[in-house]
């Protein structure tokens, strides 16, 4: 049931790696940063939102399936914000001539 989360984590890893290469930054650092940010957001949502709502949808297989996907969707959103911050920092660094 966590296939979306696993696929998204791999996609985030590749996406950050390729973005760093485009910006001339360290691809490994960006990939690890993106993956860690993704998993922290995933766990935070899972331990708060999902834990609190599990009893409400316990008898509904569809509700349970959808509820389990919420952490992955929130983690994807967090990864997008982290990537935007890394890109902004890289652009600022190159603009200031520290590249």
C-alpha cells in the first residue's frame, strides 16, 4: 500500500540529483537533502494526521487506502518547497559570483 510513497521517494531522489547537475551544484548533497526532507515530512504527517484519523476510516477499505496516501502527497509538496529553496540559493550564489 505504500507504493506511491516508495515511487515518490525515488522520483524525488532523481529529480533533486538532476536539478543539482543543471545548476552546477553537488548532486549528491541535493539528492540526500531532498530525500531526507521527503521522509521527514512523510513521517510527520503519518504520525500526526494519519494516526489521528485511522479510527474514523477503519471499516472502509477505500478510506483506509486514501488515508495512507496522504503522507506521500504531503511529502511531495514538502520536496517541491525544498527544491525551490535550493534553486533560489543556487541562483543567488551564482548571481553573487560565488560559483
